[in-house]
């Protein structure tokens, strides 16, 4: 910054010095002769140099002495200013010289760096060419061998004759492979043929279906679900729509809540009007401020737990899980990067200061903090996404982030609707960034074709679950959890509801103080005429989320009973006829 001032400062000093020097050399400081000129009436006093003869009309002549000290002082000032300008100009020249030298050094270093990069690129090209050559050589040898066997069938018989005579029945081999999916890698040994090509869902090669292996695969799927109940790690549910992610998530939440009761704190940020076992829910596409407030609640609780003394923290955290659910995460990310991209929020730092950042960055920062720090504090994030690409989850950008979560892949081919595939699992099995151990990937490849065939046959989703503690993966078939899921939905989404509650005009006035039963019925009638379903009418007209004690705070037995009570008491038969074929589910 100071270097930029060198030039104007030195120039100013030189100019001031020159002015001072000219002033010190001027005649203003010499001795002068002062007289009164009688030619004017009255006479005018005039001062001239002593070297000049006064006129004959001069009277009262006085010699005024010169000011040598002032001349000297001004001369010294002029010298000082000129010297200062010279020194500063010298500093500027020195700075420019140093800058030129540094630029020369930087240019030389950049030239060397480019040379090194060019050398490395050349080595890569040579290595790549060598690899391609070896691949070509191997393909050539394989093609030549196949040609020999085709033209000389007797060679194949000779080769097969050299193999060990012991053979394994297809069914037995398939069962052994399936059992291997549930045991550690170290104890796994496979003699089955390479089935990696079957990972492509378009492969039509026949797979021997072993119906007796279904029990083994379902048991593996049950074990994968059970493993999610016990952990305090964050979970990522990946799979295409219809693969059963919501059911698996509901089972995990239901079992955790059944075990821990009201001590479980559930929060959810979603795109649809779902309940998530009674969680506090915010819809990002409806009110982003509510969703951000939910995120801050979880982050505040996380940091509160981290600040507790260890003995108190362990006892407090063990029995009080906190779970933040992000449902339909890819849709949320699209919304955060489009219409909400310019929304700025104040994100709290651990120091107490606030940082103004985009809402999307706040979500990613919060989730990263939960994943990295929440495991020991029993604070977890449950994320549901339709993407099979882990890179789409920005809060898992590092390998350490992926190691801090449990990945839960689900895939399903619905033959009735002719939709769905198993690519999300086949791609995960072949991805070394997800399954780093080559033996583990091979073990999953051996199980996949049989599991895929049974999944299609039984019309049940396939599951691939990671266990970050041991690095093992479980591949199986999801057991039938639908009845248990419905039980949790009814149990937790309608808790604290009095089933003996009876609606009256007084009760309507108590819970709807700003309206009347008549007005509510008119609103319902208008919505029915507009074609709205009973479910949506109950959720929009009869819901009162502001008061948690309100009996219709969710789609529950009270919401249905109020709807029916209004129809029974205020309808003349018109709406009942219109709704005759519609059942409130």
C-alpha cells in the first residue's frame, strides 16, 4: 500500500523544494531603500533596491536592512524537501527493482513447473500406451485361443480332462454363495464362476434361482435393518422411487421411538406433507424459514451436548437420540440452488459469532457438522435421496465423510407397473470408492445375480447396507415390513389422541374460536365442488398445527370424525351423494 504513495509523495516534495529554493534566491530578503516621493501629493512611500539611485524628488530616505536569517531558513527547507524527494524516489526505484527481480524469479519457476508437468504428462501417455498395448495383446491371445478351440474341439476336451473331477451342484453353489454374504471377508472363499457381467441389468443370461436361498437373503435383509436400529451413526438411504426407502426409514424411526419413547427428538425437513413418526416437520417448498429454524435447533442441541462434562454427557446422550431427517434430498438441493439460491441466513459459529451465507451452504455445513461430530453425541442425520451418486451429497465430499455414515441402498423392479431397476446397487458394488476392498466387491458380485432374480420373483426390494465399523457390506432382500410400518404410522402419528372424543357445536367453537361449524361446512362444500379429496380437505381446512393440543393437528381419527360430523349435521344429502364412492383412508 505504501509503495503506491512513493511516486506522488516524491513528486510533491520535489515541487515544494523547487518553490522554496526559488523563494530563497529572490530579492525579497535583500536590503532596500525606502523614500517618500514628493512628486505626489501627499507623498507616497516607495521601497527600492539599495543598488538603484532614488529620483531627485525623493525625500526622507530610510535604508531597510535585509533578512538573511529568513533567506537561510528557506534555503534549508528547500534542501530538506529536495533531499526527501530524492530519498523517497530512491525507495520507489528500489521497490520497482525488487518487483522486477521477483517477477523474473516467478517466471523462471513457472517455466520449470510447466516443464515438470509436461514431463509427467509424457510419462502418463507412455504408461497409458503401454497399458493399452498389454490389453490389446491379452485380447489378441484370448481371441487366438478361442479360435483354436473352435477349430479344434478336441483341445477343449483335453483341457477339461485336466480339471479336478469334483463338481458342485448349481443349487448348492448358489446357497453357499448366499451364505457367504453374511460372513466376514476373511472366512469367505468362492469357487463360483465370474458373474460380474450379470451386474448389468440388461443382461439376459440365465440365472439358476434357488428358492431355498430366499430365507438366507431375507435374514440378511433383516440383519441389515436391525443394524440401523442400534447405531448412532448418520444414515443415507439411496434408491429410485418405489424402492421402499420410506418404509425402511419408517421402520427405523418406529423401532427407535418404541425403544426410547418420548426421549427421542425427531425433526424432519421434507418436500411432502409427511409425519415421520410424529417428528416436527418443515416443508422446504412451503416455508424455508421454518426449515432453517429446525436445522438450528439440531445444531444447537449438538453443540450443547459437546460442551457437557464427559460423565454427564455420556449419560444424557445415551438414552436421548436426536435425529434430523432430510427427505427427498435431491429435490431440496434443486430448490436451494434455484429459487432459494439468493436466500442469505445468519449461520452461528461455535465461537458465538454469526456468518452470513446462502441457505444451501448452511444446510451442507450443518449436515457435515452432524455427521462428523454427532456419532458420540447420539445426534444423527437420516437422508433419503433418489440419486445413486454419493458425490451429489456435498456434505460427504471427503472420504472421511463417507466413512462417518452408513449407506443403505435399495432397489426394486416392479413387474406390475413395469418400472424400477437394480442399477443403483450394481453400480455401488462396482465402485471402489464405495467398497474399497476388492475381495468385498467380488463377494457382493457373487451374491448379486441370485439376489436380483429372487427379488424380482418375490417382488421384494433388494438391500445393500454398509457397516462403517468393520467395512463389511450386507446384501439381501428386505423382509415384508408393511404391517409393522402401518402399526408405527397409526401408533406414533396419532399419539395422545382421545378416541372417545365426540364433536359438538361447543367443541367446534372451543377449537375454532375464529369461525363456526356453519362456516367450516361451507368451506368443505366449496372444496368438494372444486374436486378436492377428503384427505386434502381435512389437512387444509380442519388442521390446526399452531395448537399441539388441537385434536385435528394431523390427519387423524379426529380429523375424519369432524369431517363426518359436519356432513351428518349440516348436509342436505348433496355432499353425501357426491362423496358416496370416496372413502377417507
